[in-house]
């Protein structure tokens, strides 16, 4: 008999707190009879921004020893309902009962204490770690000092109980989709789940892998796992595996039913609200000219094994060419090669009669080749972007070189001349603003400070209005005597991600207190050079000396410890963790520093003191060091990364595009900070596409083109025209 419900938003003594339930863990799942109701969700409602009602008064129950399928179209509210049950989100209305007692599930940890675990549609595993490490991560019984031997024995016994065969020492990236799915299930069971929620468990599995998973689930239920709520779109799987089915449509329950009583057509009609024609109506068309031709194409996979072996085929206009195969048989690598995302080993690709085998991704898009990746979360979208911003991903290219910027400016002017009424234009680049715009609106701290005709202003006036103070475009340089040679690079070569040579026999040196500027358009080898110097990319040949010592094969960690600091170009993708606080982001480079970490234990008190000091010193605008990195502007995030790297007290600093996308105030701050570090005797390798930046703060300037230096110039002999010509490969300075 169920007790009287209590409003989930108004806890009372009748609601059982998680802490009390934890004293007798999983007691609701003990000694259950098959078919006994174990969980009930009543009147669950969840609303999201914009008035979207994901769940509308949903009633849902599950019984011991059953596999219960939750069906519905995309957006029907299935995942939202299970996210509520697993503690990821809270309902706006409704109640949850387990074993007749009302419970409050405010977090995934609270759900696990109740014995509820969830395996998500999109994997939560860390590819670079082993299976054992992934299963151990986050376990409440995992001590500060890991006991891998004990954990390995426990996990092995658990896997044996349910008949799982997994290699605990394998890296996750080495697993296929089916094996990774099993690891997720074992991880949830090791955390203590007795009710396991599976969200689209077969979406990435081949038919044999799906059959294997079905056998595993049936065995799990037989072995005493109380309940398996199962979310999927695949109707044959539902009919094969489940005992009961609940169907959602537009956030509401439309039916609860025994699986044995229904078939595919009935389920499909209930899901979409109308009859579904499983036999599609095809319209035959006359095929046009050959649009794609592939000849003897071969390619490697990420493990450097041959994945595509001498394929030849063609596609005509109006033709659908289908490739059927179990995952891992080369079809994904083929798609990436065709789009330019992966290098072909041999063979030729023709598009509309033109050889595109070595054509860039950007040019393939421009030529008219579209691509929808399999990984819609990892590769097809940006989770924190709005729908509009995601739509824009294929509509513009943000990091344009100077020639590309000029071309875009011409296009915009022509668009206006052709009758496009308005072009709102957001940028930090003042020369571009003065060249392209008719009027300007300036914002500062969320308020409009001026509306003005472009013809009436100059760069200095705009900069002062933007930041609220005068900006000194001529930075104040303090000349210093250079110290000893700190970095020496001899005949260095390296490959890019497509296995083409990106860096070609570069030799140069940097002294203490010297800023060595590399000027170049993106894609000419400068990024690969920075990664090789930091140990993030393997050199093909050559030698790197730091303070006289060969570090060509030295690890990244040791390079940091020796005094090499690195500020990456991608401050969001590589320089920070968006969901970490500022303090936690500061800790990224401090875990091997004895001042902040001893015996593997981070001293967060010191780390947060360091963060607060950096916020003051670098004028970082943030409410506190607890704010998340993703909530910060680009300029403030760049200041944080620079502060973090400088806190490691480097002797050599590699900075890649340090002011890209920053406003004039933030750019001025970063450049002055680099000049300040120069006076402290720190050698700096500056990589930039901004000629004004390179010319204003560098002591030596090396324009790079197609992986080669076109010369190394002293500051006195460099000017914008000369360096620009060298960047374009039009001029080479004599050695």
C-alpha cells in the first residue's frame, strides 16, 4: 500500500531523505517478488525555458524483475523523465516513491545511494584511461590513494557474476561501441546500481552487438537486478527484450501496455499519433552526371591499421549510394576521407571531375560537399551554443587570414550594393570596423556609450570609448640586455594531423629576455611547431635544446617542471575546462607543483588564494573564483590562462595567438604583460597572425610560409609590407 503523497517541492517528515536511506542501502530492492511494484513516479511535470513542457503530468511505474521499455519520438520527454529519476534534473511538480516511501532525488549521488544508476546514450568514458580506471572514477569507496589491485578483483568478480567479458587493462579508445557499452553498465553496477536505466543502449551498436546486449540484460534480470527501464526508438528491440511498455508523446503518457499484446505498427502509431507507412513511397528519377568518383582509395584508422582497402565506386546526381556494414569496418574512415577530415593513404577522389584528394575541408564545403557526422554531440554540434549559433557553424569561418578578411569585406560591400538593407557587424578589429562600416554603436559594461558615424572617428577614439580610458597603441618597451641562449632548435621537422609535413627543417634560437615572433597565416606549420616544442606532438626529425639540454624526447610534464610554459591558441578547447570553476582551472598546471600539491593531494586553499591574487593582479572581471570558465568573456579567460601559466614561473613562454578575438583593452593588457615578462629575463616565443602585434613587441621576427621560415629579421629591418610579403611566400630574405 502506497503512503500519502507529499509535494516534492515541499519536503516534510514523510519524505525520506537520501542520507537515512543510505544507512540501509538498497533496502527497497531486497527480497522482492517478481512483478511487485518497486517504483512509482506520479504527476511528474518538467518545464524548460521558452515554455517547453518536456513532461506533462507523467505517471510511470516499474516492477521487480522486469525490463520496462519507455518509447516515444525524439523530444517526447523520455530522457527528461529518466534524468529526473536519476537525479540529473529536478521536476517542477510530482512525486517519486520507492518501496512505498516517498524519496527526494536531488543529484546522481543521491540516486546511486538509492540503488538507481543510468547509462547514458552518449558515452561518459575517458578514452585515454583504462577500463579499470574509468570504472573506479567517482566511486564513493575509492580512497585518495588508489588500491587498483583490490578494485580490479572486485570488478572482475562482478563481471563474472553477470557473464561480462572485458579487458580491464585496455584503454577505452581501443574498445568498439559494444565493449564500451558493457563498460558503462559495469561501472554503474560497481557504483551499486540495482535499478539500471539504459538510454538508447543500442543506438551505436551493430546487429550482433545488439543481440549480445539483449542476452546480457536478460541474464542481469535473472541474476537479481530488480528493474531495467529501457529507453529506445528501435521497435524490434523493444518487442524482443521488454516485458511492459510505456509510450510518451509530446510529454504525455499515451499508453501503458504488456509487450506481448502489441506489434510494431501499433507501437509506431501510438508514438507518432498517426499510421506509419513502413514501406516508403519512392519516386524514380533519371540519374544525372557522375558527381563523385573514388578510385583505389585506402586509409588508416586511429590505431594506424588499414581501415579502407582499395575502394572504387562512383555516385551520380540523384542517386543514393548506400554503404551497409557493422561498425568498425572502415565506413566511418571512408566518410572522413571523402570530407577531408582524414588523410588518404593512396587513391584519388574526384568531385565533378576535379581531383580533390588534397583539397581542404573548407574548400570541399565551398565546392558543395555536405557532411552529417555520426557523432551528433561530439562532432555535429556545440552543446553550449544556441540553435542559431549551431546553424552558423557551417555558414562562416571565424579565424580568417588577412587576405580572407579582405575578401569578406569586399563581399559584404557588394551585398549592400545589391540591396541587402542592413549588415549588423560584431568585431573587436578596429581597422576592419573603420574600413567596412557606415555607423558604429559602442557598448561598455552592458550600456551604450555612443552612436556615431564611422567617418568621424579613428582607432584611438574608438578604443578609448570601448575601454573607458586611453589605450596606448605604441606600447612602452623597455630595452633589456639579452641573457644566455634558453632555447635552440636545430633542423626540426614535424607532420600535421593529416600526416603531411607541416614543419620543414626549422632552426632558430631564443635568448633570455628575448621575444621571438613567428608571423604567419593559419595553416603554415606554426601551430604544429608550438605543439612539438611543448611535447604535444612528436617531431619527425631534428633536435630541441632547452638551457643546453636535449629535450626532444622529454615528456610534457617534465617540460613544464623544467620551466617551459605554454598558452594554447584554443583557450576554450585546449586552455580551459568550461564547467570547472576558475580555481579548478588554475589547478590544471599546479598538480605537479610541490607548493600546491603534496603526496598527490591538492592544497585547494593555496590554489584558491593564488586564483584570487591572479584575479586582482590581472584585473579579471568575475564575481568570484568559484565562477565557471564558460561564464567568462574571451579576454578574461585569456587573462586567467596567462596568469595560470605565469604562476608556474616559466623560463620560456610559448604563446600562440594570445590576443585573437580580444578587445583593444584586453589586447593591450596581454601585450604589456609579455613585455613585463621580457624584463624579468623570460624568453618568449610569440606566434601571431596580427602584424601590428608582431612588429610592436618582437625582438626578432620570422615570417613562416608552408612550414619554412622565409627569413629571420631583426626588429629594425622589419616593416609591415616586407613581413606581409614574406608571410605570403612572395619574398625570401637572404640567410
